[in-house]
């Protein structure tokens, strides 16, 4: 059996470099590619069919949850492990519902990531203790889902438009980037505002930041 082929998706180069060095030094594992945003992760996964994708959640252009959903729709043999600084229930639920096989926090030791990779390759789910506690409380405590999240209130294309709008692209730039008409983008923006009951771009940006679609550093 050959090496476990791994794709790293994270928008911070220092994180990718560190993970690549550690993974390539681990027997039976190799990094086949790196992606700095969710859209690149999807494209590289379709091209290379990696065994495992280590996926950040908060990335520019396309977030890790939508990227996971697209990757697994194209190839359900690929396993996705979330490696995130976020332990918020919304992100945990979003990744697991998108089909991720594991969820770790970025403060974990590398040995835990290795265990997670080996677990998902054995068709098991791997959750760090903190994340496992969140998942258990969600089901045992019957936490209310009534308010919904950006991942339940908006369609995937609407989330794409909202994210890149919040990251500063104009309507014309979004249309070119997504390969659609300006009118289509304007329709999406209008639908987003109606669904969220938000009536200004600045409020949309605040909402996108609050929901983790983009961050203040972008």
C-alpha cells in the first residue's frame, strides 16, 4: 500500500509550510499539493484525488465548509479533516454536515493530527475531545437550531456571492470571477438582503464576519 496522499488547504503559508514539513517526515504520508483558498482546494482535489484533505474553515474566496461539500460531491473516497481555530458549534456542525470525517483545533499536537489521518483512512471519524464535547452537547442537550446559520439560510451560490462581496469585490468583478452576468449577481445580492433582512453592504460585511465567512484581516 502506497503513501497516504494529502492536500493541505490553509490561507496562511507558514501553516502550510509547517504542516508539509511535519507530514513529509511521517512514514507513509506525503503532501501532494497545497491550496491557499477553498476554490483552489476544490480544483486541486478534482485534479489529484488526494486520500485526505486537511481543511481550514475561514479562507478567502470560498470557505472550507462549502469547499468540503464540493470536494466530497465530486469524490466521496476523499476524506476531509477540518483543522481550524474555531470551536464554535456552527462551524463544527457545518463541517460534519458537509461530510468531513474529522475535526481538530489548531492548538492540537502534530501527533493528534497523525492519529486523525490514520483514523479517517480506516473509515472512522476523529474528533478532538473539545469538539466531541460540542457534538455531544448538541444532541444530548437538544440545542435549538431555530435561528439557523449562514449555512442553512443561504444557498451555496448566495454564500459565495456574500463572501466575495464582503471581501471587497465589486458587482462587476464578482460577475467576472464567477462567470455569470452582472444582473445575476445583483439578483443574488437582492435575495441575500431579503433573506437576512439586511439593507446595506456594510451590514452584509458585518454579518459575513460574524458568521465566519470572512475575517477582519482579509
